[in-house]
């Protein structure tokens, strides 16, 4: 579970590698601390969230949750841990935050990206911006962040149909802001971030504050409503069955195919 | 001198006065949710219809404070298994024999020939063991700090060699920490259990002041005690305070009972413990220290249940009721398939269990 923060000029780079993209409670807490260090560094103007090598993030860690005496309790703590990180990102008024998705993302991992001001992905990867396949209603401020980015209609489609979507489609609907070829991914994003940091940053930050106006005031209410529903879901047999099936599938080639490419391996 | 010293703790007029003061403070805010951590508080509230004395905007949420309810099903299954061993008699308190295990309760096992006897005090265990030296006796011990003090006294005494312990005693403060970790911001204060505080004092609860900054009040169990505790919490909320306050001073000292706590710590250490259906909570189970390991029934007897534990039958909401997430009336089994005569979950067994208490006293 490697987490590393690095400051290069005006850019704060945050890499966080979690096995299978699953961020357990401790990982979320450590990542929050690392993020806060960058957020509190005046020299840093733009923060880049790089995720891990194989996955950007797949949200909470269902394996450690499954091993708990009462999975619902750890799931709840894990969700709150991830919410804390997302809340910190959304509450950063004096820096731009970029998500650089070098690998796929799912559920809370997608919402983590959606908390960022700009989101770029390696070309060809797949996102799973939904929860219901895991027997869960949704968390990580999805009820605010997803409709804000893609509109209510697309949010409904993504959440209810619960299918993987390509980065290309994600760009078309506003979930992502760009697909970048693999070979130049890091270089291109770093250059874009440097440009943002060095050109009209104050205007961009003023725009950000206006765009986010009202969002922060709604976080508490959204979090409480989402967590209440998640608590109920986490105590239902659907969650236990879906979680166990997911954990069994995780090691299979079929699942890896779905997770990285799409439902038909394309 | 505060009301906590007064003897009028059963006085109806005092209760009315306190209820009015609570009403005045409650009117200043739309809603107040307080939680208690003690089955005896829930029993006192229901027996004395205290909820009806409070304004609608004040909700008293029952917490995980019934010792019978939180006793792990794993230990009940062990107790059933040991009671079925030839030559072994299992001793326990009355409520425990009816608590559902995974397959059966102790009462059901007894009907089929298992040797189970009810005792009323830990001292009874010594008498039973001395009466039948050819028999092995296992005392299945449940309860919180107050009960474990008696067990510690017993363990530290010279015991008959045919008496051992199956320990399922739990320590309160860690479950309060768990409640805070899954806290949804809706609870504004906690009534702390007076009898547990008599032993430990206030110190183990100080983290509520420093880490979580939520009002807490140690309260006794008479109607006026409970109302006085609620009023204390309302005052703290009103004044923006977050103290651990002792409002049960006529019996509980701030520093606790050092002799009893010292004895407990001589005999027991704290380890992770399951709270039935809730979680395995670090530092919440009293375990015999190495010097007393010879008293551990699990070391003397090899028999173990032949089946995997199951905390609750499908649909049973006991664990969520104990966490304050659900009410008994939210459970589809309540008063239908689950009654005191046929309890499906542990909360319907004991007078301190929330479901039993609501069934028996609330008139719902």
C-alpha cells in the first residue's frame, strides 16, 4: 500500500498504490494525511492524484471488509474514511486538483476522481461509476458529484444500468476531460498541470470557487443520507452475496477482463 | 449540593420538575437525540414511562448495554456444548439460559439432558461446586464491570478445584468508542451506566471529552436519576459543553472504586471481544490472566461446538437495535414471530433487552 507525495516546483504529485485498487480504512487515512500535507504547502499550486500503477482506485476494500466479524461496521468506517479524503479535496479552495487515471476506476474510486477539478485518463481504460452490482446504493458523495458532472439523466443510466463505460464515452458525457495516449500520459498531464499552475491561476481558482459555490454546504446532508442508505444496504444479504461473489471472481481471468476492458472484453 | 446527592430519587414531584426543565431546554432546538449504554436505563425508562414525560423532540435511543444481549453466540454455543459434556454442570444467571444459540439455547439443551443450573450470585457457584466435588462445574459469566468485580473476587479466593469459568464479560468504554466511529452525527450526548462507573470511575470515558467532544453523563437507575442525567446532558448541549459529568454521586465516585478495579485488573486483562452481531471490539473482553489460567474452562475442556456460529436468524435486527440504528418496531419479527415466550434474538429475552422492554412496557 504505497503512498508517496512529492513536490516538484508548483506541482504536488500524490501516488497511491493499493492492491487491486482497494483502499482500506488505513490507506484512506494515510492518503488523507498525505493529501493534506500537499494542500497545506503554499508552494504547491496544482495537486495531481495519480492513483496506482494498475488501478486509479476502486474505492473501499471489500476483502478486508469481508474478513471482519461484522462487515457492515468496517464498510461504514471505510466509507467514512474515503469520504474524509473526498471532502478534503472538495474543500481545497486555493489549488487546482487533477485526477490522472493511469488505470481503471470503480465506485468510490470514480467519485474520488470526480472530486477533482480536472480528470484525465489513459486512453482505452474502463470506468465503473456505480455501486448496485455490489448490493450498495452509493456513497462518496456520488449523489452530488455524479449528476453535477454528467447530468441527472446520465447519472441515472450509469447508476441503474451499472455497466462499465469506456474512457472515450466518459469524456463525451463530462465524467472525464480528456483521454491521453499511454506513452505520453505522465508527460502530457504534468505539462498541462504546469501550464495551469503558471497561467492565470488566480482566475482559475476564482472560477473554481464559483463553480463549487453551494456544493460544500450540501456535503453534510448528502453524506448523512448516503451513509444511512449504505448502512441499510450493508446489513442486507444482497451485499454479503455480492461481496463474496466479487471476491471469488477477483482472481479469475474473466473478472480481470471485465475490470480492465469491458463486459465483452473490448 | 446537587440533586445527585439527594434521596428524593423516587419522588414523583421531583421527576415532574426535572421533566419541565428538560422541556424548557428542549424547546430551544428542533430535536435532541441522546443514547444510553445500559439495559437498566432502558428498563427504568420503560417501567416508569419516562419517554412519555419528555417532549416529542427528545429521543432517548437504547444502546448496546444489555449484557445478555451482547453475549456472543459463540460463547452460548460453547456453554451449550460444555453443558452436554458428561459430568459437567453449567452454572449461569437466569436470563442466559433462554438466549438463543446458533442451534439451541441452554434451556433447550437442558430439556434434552444437558446439565444447566441457574445461580443468583457468583458465590452460589462455590457452594454448588463444594456440594458435589465429583462433578465439574463451569460458571458461564456474563455482565459488565460490576459483575466482573464479583467474579474477580471469586477467582482471587480459594476455589474448589472442580469449578472453572467461561468468561463472556465485557468492558463498556470500547463500545462507546465504536459507537463514535460509526456515529452519524445524530446522537448529541450519552447517558453512561452508573453501575459500571461505580467500579471504574470517569477516567475511562475521558476520551469523549478530548477526542469526540460530545456530552456524557453518568446516571443512576431510579426515574429521577435518569431524568437528572438527561437534564444534565441537555444543559451541556445548551451551553455548548462536552464534559464527562458524574450525576450519580450518591453512589459513584469520580475516581471509581479503586479496590474493586484493582482486583479486577489483578485477575483479568482486556482483549478483543465479540459483541453479539455488532463487532469484535478491541480491548472489550475480560480475560483471565496467566496466573488464573487454571480457572479457564476452555483450557480444561476440549469440547467445542460442531457447527459454525450464527449471531441472528434472518431478518433479526437485534444488533442494529443495540447500535441505535433501528427500533424494535422496525423489525418484522417484533411481536410476531419474536416474543418473550419465543425469542428469536437476544434482545427479546432479558428485562434489560430493548425488545423485551418495549414488548413488556411500552404498550406498542
